[in-house]
């Protein structure tokens, strides 16, 4: 079983997840609908938003496009 991520990584994933959630809500999308658009399950979208899933760059690129935001809005600095 892999080691748990360091605290700073989990904190960063939580920040990204909160930004994804905010962007999704601003785009008036449910987790289910966003998942359909980007080809992920709603459980995966939920996991990204609540930092239990470690998203790939490809996932984040597709989500950014679906919610009409630049990738940098989701991942920050």
C-alpha cells in the first residue's frame, strides 16, 4: 500500500478541488453532468472536489475546458 501524501500535497489538492467545485457551480453543472462532459464518473468528480482522488493533468484540462475557465484558474500558482 502506498504511503499517504505529505500534508502540503493534500492541502494543495483541497485547494484545487475547491476551485473545481466553484467553477463547476458557476458553470451551473452538476457533478453528474460535468462527468458526462469530460468522460469521468460523478464519483471521480466528487473525489477531485474533496481531494480523495488525485486528478491527472488531462482530467484538469478537460474540466477547465468544460467549465469555461483557463487551467490556471483551477490550479492557481
